[in-house]
C-alpha cells in the first residue's frame, strides 16, 4: 500500500522532472544543432551577462555617438 506524499514533495519532484527535461532538450539542441554562428552562440550568454553586469541601459553609447556627430 502506497503512503500519501506531501504536496511540497510532489512539487519538488515535479520541478526536478521539469528541470531534467529542460536540460535534456538543451543538450539535444546543442548536439544536433548546425547553427554554430557567433551571433547565435552569443545569445545564449545574454542572461549570464545581464546578471553579472546589470541591465543594458547602464551602458549607453549615446555619449560616444554624439561625440562623432560633428565629424559626419
């Protein structure tokens, strides 16, 4: 006779299963993919860089672009 499982345990098991499935899909995409272009590869790092460096508006190019406006 099976014992009842707590909802938190069921949730943890379900989350683990979803995580494993997601990792399996990512591995499959990486191994079966022929898109090894640099731009596509860099997209996979956007999230990591955002966590490390902060959000993109912190790094504006407006000042540098405006400095060259007179040259054009």
